[in-house]
């Protein structure tokens, strides 16, 4: 099943804002913002996600995609301190981390051009 819309709840100090983008869309990152991923109208986050760093941008691809489903522009820019989160089936919030054993603790750390499963 193809994903049509991607919802992001952008949470920063004292504010939360839901942004909906069409598949393949782009948003600009904001400093200190945490992004909660949702797809279509689901309440749980996608389990199998691959991310790729392209310059300072983060490309997010969901299972079965052959191109980025979402790009967060400036995600890796200096001072951004951004992170991706999801909600599990039991309603718990969790941070996406690399599942390839690299950089398991803390924020996503990737070299330019590197991709990884999260």
C-alpha cells in the first residue's frame, strides 16, 4: 500500500504543531525541534524506516519506497539538535535509533551520503 500523506508533529519548547505533507514532500527543520512521524491516518509510527543524509538534509523512506517519502531540510545543520520519534502500538513514545549498531545511543549521527535503517 502506498503512503499518501505523512504527518509530523513538530514539538519545540512550549509548542507543538502538526504538519501534513504529501508523499515526497519537504519541510524545513527548526532548531531544537523533535519530529513525531505518522503516516496516513495511523496512530502508530512506521516500523521499518530508512534514512539518508544528503548534505544537511535528512531523507526519510518507508518500507517499499524507492525514493524519499519525506525530506527534512537542514536537519543536520549546526545547532539544530533535532530527532525523529514515533509511537508504538502500546502508545509509548520512542526515539528512532539506527538498527545497524552504529550510533545506537543518542541522536542520529550520519556522514554525508550515508543511509541507515532506523
